[in-house]
C-alpha cells in the first residue's frame, strides 16, 4: 500500500510532457501506438477507511483509501486523514462512478491489511486485532489519460497519476478504457 503524498495535481502541460516522453522511448511509443492525440483529466473515486491494528500491545493507526469502482486497484495510505477540501470531485474532470458497496470495500481492506501484517512475519503476531471504520468520505484521485491513435481504427490509452506523476498500470488502464467505451 503506497503512502500517497498530497502534492498539487500535475497540470495539463506537465502531463503532456510526461506522456509524450523523450528520446528513443518517445520515438518508439509514437511509432508503435501512434502520436498523442489528446489528454483528458479523469478522477477515480476512492473510499477512505480508518484502520487500527493492535498487535503485541502496540497500536498502529492509518488511513487507507480503496477504489470504489472495482475494489481491485492498489490501496493508498495516508499518514493522517486528508483535509476536507483535499481531493474533492472537480467539475472540469470526468469522474468514474462508485459501483462497489462500502461494506464490501471494508471487507477488502481488512483482508489486504491482514495479508500485509502476515507478510511481516507470522511468528511476530500476538493478539492481532484489526478494526476498520468507514469515514464515509470519498476521495477523487486525479489522473491524466492520454489517447494515442494509429490509423483509423487503432487507439490506445496511457494513464498518468495526477499526484505522483508516474505512469499507471494495466488494471487502471482497463478500468478507464471500459468507462470511456461505455
């Protein structure tokens, strides 16, 4: 679970520079998938949960956000709950709809935290207790979607994280491509 810094979202110009790339990699991407035809802002809803892990007399408290569209994307962690005005839905960006029920997302968060705790060492567990509370807040994480076109029929997308500025993986690309196609 990534600890997400609350940096200012990347601007459209910064996203264009990152999606176009530089050097041989940019040339190859353009040759293989076609030129960058456009860039569009998209927001993905993440439900925020407060997690308390009690183990061996120690209490660890954190805030985790899991996507409310499919529940399969990586969780994001925060050292403290984001400010009320941070990561709200923006009128100028398309937002994917919330699909998964909060109760199911809560169960998914418990399972992921349990796997993470077990991965640190099964023999270190003493009186493990995991409590997860729904904060009833939905955070809208910003992304930039670049569309590349090669010929009349072939189009592909690339997704850039709006907070970290890094390219995103296949799960998120598939989720956004399905939403765009609908």
